[in-house]
C-alpha cells in the first residue's frame, strides 16, 4: 500500500468513526426531545387549594 492509499484509508476510517458518533448522538438527542415533549404534554391535576386573606375574610367569595 502506498502512502497515498494509507492516508485515504485512514481518512475514511476517521470519517466513518465520526459519522457513527454523529448518528449515535442524533438518536440520543431524539430520545431526549421525545421525553421533553411527552413531559410537556402531561396533564396537570390540582388536588387542593388554600388561601389567606387579610381582615378576617375566610373564602374567595367573601
């Protein structure tokens, strides 16, 4: 193998390695975005409410 071919093979190996890492990163990012989207769509439940008002008022209606 001549020096030129070795350089080309080495460059191809580096590119292949980079592309594999980029694809893996994209899969991870897609999963993280899916989780954020799912969490944002989760319904909110209000299970109780309380408040204080000055001057002896005891309810929002007063």
